[in-house]
């Protein structure tokens, strides 16, 4: 610019030269102004402007899942086909989200699949069904056999849904439409994932070992501060005015039984740290998650359905509850845990 | 200085700058000035266009709701396709996609003995007035509250839904015309919801046996005094109704109060009084209320049933709003509204207020206040995170969707106990 700028020492020239310079300056000024305006709008358009300048929060920064962006995204509900198969997918989804209604005869508590498998089984790190479907059949040490998806779902009904307390007294029989529709839903959701590979986001994710041994006393404080608002001070959940379960019971007669995976502190702690409180996953530290999971485990719940006939509580404890993190068979606050309830209480009132 | 110069520019004054004349204004200053001018003009044009656009959209929406609201506008015979769509939009979030209900909570509409006895006309009666109290359907006991849809559905829409439920879900040969629904609307003006199965027995011949009514008693004298406080106010307490409306339905950013849980209302009044929820007018009112008055007002509005005073007004995307309310958006860590606030936004317990038929401007405003931190009295700060995760469009979408829902009926069962020993705090400064 200095070359075109009149130098300080040169006196003003004749009028014609002055007019030329003014014209050049005018062109330069307008051209530069336009360029600046275009550049400015481009910067705004591509979101390169700093947020303090625009006063807007950048959208990607607001998303807490930036690091999880490469996880599998199941297809949206709107893509369920409108044919016989799609109808089965929809029925499966309805069973998944309202299990006590749509698989009524086989549910012995107030829970639905979607209480723990969040977002109708789509949420990563809350054991999403798209991460489970591609890795079955597989061998499970829990029942020492190769499990098909149907076997696996049967296990869910037996333990997590406490089928022993259901109207039929057990899980759906093999070949039931309940399995057929649920598997349609899982299969539809897993489209595009490679068979036989466990995708990222499977299960409840990893959780660090706690620095201190988990304590139910500390856990009680964590519970009161973070969980009781929704699950109730007594942990028995909350219903709406119609009696529909809105917040699931964490223990007590209408929760999952002593054979369910969620009763293990390690599973519950991982689930809690990655998913609870809803909308604030990761709020609790690993230590807090372990403490509150331990507190959760130290309450009565329906009995382990494997403890039948002549098997005593002590034998069942040895056989299926060896883990030291387990309160099964112990006496807490004067209550022997694992004995269940005199007779299966009916689900809901 | 300019004045002197103008008087005689040839005579430099004592502030004469020998380098002033050749030093022209640097080009970058022109650039910035011109760029700002361009930006200013473009922004002006854009915003005036947007306002114009918004007005047009609102006008279109107004016309649409007007045509929906007036039963005379559409006399075309309802087809079951429309009925099915209306059922999906208005009924399925509680009664299930196939009308299967919810075990032990919400009665089924599919192959239901009550519907088979009553037909399309009885369905219209129940949709129009709502129903609450003990009821037996298909030998199962229910004791819930279904809201009245009279303020959110037109006669044509109610007729289409009733026909769909009677014919498609129950295989009946029973229909009802919009004109018949209009008669039902006239006859049931201002009537309370049907009183459970006992109430239906007077409507439907051949109804299976029903439980006895649990009808609430007549309002106590205190309730009448509270009603006067709410509607008239006193010398130093503004009347609630002057802002919240005669029927507690709210307007603009003033919320609907009717049917909200008394414990929630009382907590908010305490928070206003303590300053943990900020509003100058509400702080003024709350500080002049005694503990007893707070409890009685909370019970008064909690038990109040009134028609919806809200309708979508923020140009929100209703489909997106429905998605947020029913399924949430877990990619943003936003669970469904109804996961905590109850099916169809009827509210749960003391901590999760009802959202159905709430004023859309109020909801959007509160969500923005949670996001910005101006409101911060939610349990665990849950709403702050959700408010921040929602975009402006999302807030308007969900507010508009909630405004389209039928209001939850008032519920006297959730009333707080009025303790006579509570100390009077009327004179707190």
C-alpha cells in the first residue's frame, strides 16, 4: 500500500494526478471492502469464527459424544419395512420397550428390557442389541453350553425378568413368537455389522477397579445424592398416576432376581458409570459407581431361580455366587439375602 | 478547532499539523467501513425477510388449527386411514401402537369388553370427557386418569378415532358421525371426567360388572377461601388468575398450573421465595404467602382440571418434538421427556412436573433458562444438561409438541397435608 500511498514528503501534485489517485484509492477501498465482507461471511459459513465473537456455542462442542462418534449407529425406526418382516420387527420393539404388557405371561416383575438396554436397545455401553446379535451363537460359562440368541433371551426372561413370578411361571417356551419377534428386531437393528466380531460399544463398557474396596456405607450416600430422585429413597422405583412403572425398581420383589447379571457389582458399576444418571453419563467416578453398585447389591430381591428343590442357600452361594463382591447368602441389617419372597408377588398392583 | 478553520482555512491555528494533509485515511479503515456497511445491509435484509417468513408461517398454522378446531370446516366422512393416523398421534403413546394398553396401568382398546358393549358412541363420550377412577376391562382392574381430549381434538377427529377403535381394533360394525360427536360435545360441556366404571355404567348398557365409585367429597370451606385467594387476591397478594388465567391454563411465558403436582407447585413457590428460582413478580407474591396459603394454593391448582389453553405457536417441527418427547435423542445424551415426566407428559411424583398442554413459549423459555443457568433448581441439575444439549430449534419443536397434548386431569389424591401447626410467615419482609 505504501507504494500507492502518497508519500509524506511529496507535496500535493496537480489536480489531475490527485483525481487519478483518488479514483484508484476509491477502487482499492471498495474492492478491499468487498473482499473483507466475502471473507468474513465465508469464515462464519464454515464455522471458523471463534465462539466468543459470534456468541454462539459451536454444535460439535456441545455434543458430549465426540469421542464416541465412530460407534455404530443403528438404523432409524422410520426405515423398518412395511411388510410382514417389518411387522415382526415392530412387535419385537414393542416387547422390548413394554415387556410386561407385550410378553405379559412371562414377566414376573415391573421391568422392561429397555430399562437397562437404554434407547430401546440402541445405546452404546448399555448392552446394545446390535452389539450382541452378531456374536451369537456363543459358549457361555453361566450355563456351560453354546447359546443361540434364543437361549440367551430365555436367560434374560429367567433372571432379569424374573419369569418364575410370571403368570405362566417361566420364560417363553422354545419356539415362542416372543423370541421370533425379538430376534427380528435385533437382526434388523444390526444391519451392516460383521458377523462374529464384537463391535465397539458392546456390553456395559470397561470400568476401572476402585481405589478403595467398595463400601455400601459410601454407596448409600451416593445413592441418596444421585439416584433417589428417580428410583425413590427406598429404591423401589416410581409409578405414574395410572400405576405404570416410570422409574424401575432396583431391588425388592418387583426387580430382577439374584441370578441376573445386573446384580453383580462389576456389571452394575460399569452400567452406572456409563449411563447414569440419565442425561449425565460419566458423572459418577469409578469409586462412586462401585460403591453404589455394592449398595444396590446389598438389598433383598427375588430368589435365584436355580436354587430349587433340595439345593440350600449355602450350596447355591458356593455354586453360583463365589464372587466376593456378592452379598448373596450374607446377612445385611438383619436380613438374610437370597431367600427371596415367600411367594412370587404379582407384578405391579 | 473546526470552527476557527472554517472561518479562515488559510490561517493555521496553534494546533496546526504539518503532516495532516498528506496523511490520508489508511485504506484498511475504508475496507472495514465498507465491509461493515455491506454486512449491515445484508443482515437488515435477511432479518426483515425472516420476520416476514415467520409471520406467513404463523398465519398458515393459525389457519390450519382454525380449520381443525371448527367442526364445520370439514364434513367429509372420516376414513379409517385418517383414524389410524390420529390414533397413532393421540392414543398410542399410552394405549400402545396396537391398542394393547399397559398391563395393570392402562386398559387395552383392542378387543375390549367395555368397548364392545359401548361402541363408537361410548368411545367418543370417553375421549370427550376423559375418565378417572376404578375400572374393570377384560376382568383386569385399572385405576388411572385419562385426560379429556375436548380441547385438542375436533369433532371430526374424535369421530375418526372412535370409528377406527370400534371397527379396526374391535371388529364392530359401529360408527359415529361428526354431528353426533358435536352433540356429545355440547351435552358434556364443563362436565367432569367419567367417574370410572361406575360412571360408565350409566352410559353403557350391558357393561360388565364395575367397581364402586371413589368419588371425591365436595370442596371444603378452606378450598373456597383458596379459590377466592387465587381468583381475587388480597390487598397485598396479587391474584394468581390475573396472570395464570381463570382456569390456571397460563399464557405465553406464564405457565399452566392446573393439574400440576401440589408438591411441585409448593416447592417452586418456596424456591421463588428463597431466591433459588428467579422471577421478580413471583418472588414478590411468594414472599407474601403464608405456609398454609402455599399448601392450599398448591392443592387447589393440583386438583384443578381445565381445558388446554396452549397450542403450537413457535413454528417448531412437531415430528422432531414428538421424537424428543417419546424417544429422546441419545446422540446428544437427551433421554425422552416421557422417560421421567411420565407417559404423554402427565408428570411423575413431586420432582417431575406434568408437561402436557403447557404453554410452548414457557417451555422454550425455561429450557433456554436451564441452558443459560438463569434457572437452576432442578434435581441433580438434570435439566441444565438437557437444556444445553438442545438446539434452539429442538427447544421450539419440543415445546410445540407438548402444547399439542391434552392436559392431565387434576388429581385430588396427591394433595399435600395442610398442617395447622405450621408457623405463619406472612410478615417475612
